C-alpha cells in the first residue's frame, strides 16, 4: 500500500493502534523501509492490558527501530508452552 501511495506522490501513515510491543516493533521496521511517510505514525503499544514482551516498548513522540534479534522484541519462552 505504501508503494502505491509513493507511486502516486502521496504519503503513507502507518497505524499500530491497540497493539502490543510486537506489533509496534513490526510497524517501526515498516516505517524504516517506507520511502514516503506522512509527518507521523500512530503507534500505541501499551493499549493492551497484558503485553507479552519481555521488555515492552514505551510509547513516545520519537521512537527508534528495535535492533534485537527478529523484530527486536523478546518474548518469554512460557508464551510458547
């Protein structure tokens, strides 16, 4: 979708509302690859009551792309039992 928007000269706005740190991390990785973003993105990783991430992502006006293994968010082994 972002490529179609870029081809048309339009910006794209990534949204990761009502998500966990895992979803927010994936959206941050997407944002790092999209050539023409709008001025902002909606990332709200703390709207779910129980975020399974080992170290949850904190929402802030400026966020960096996680750089750990995978998408950069650790999950507990117990999640896969």
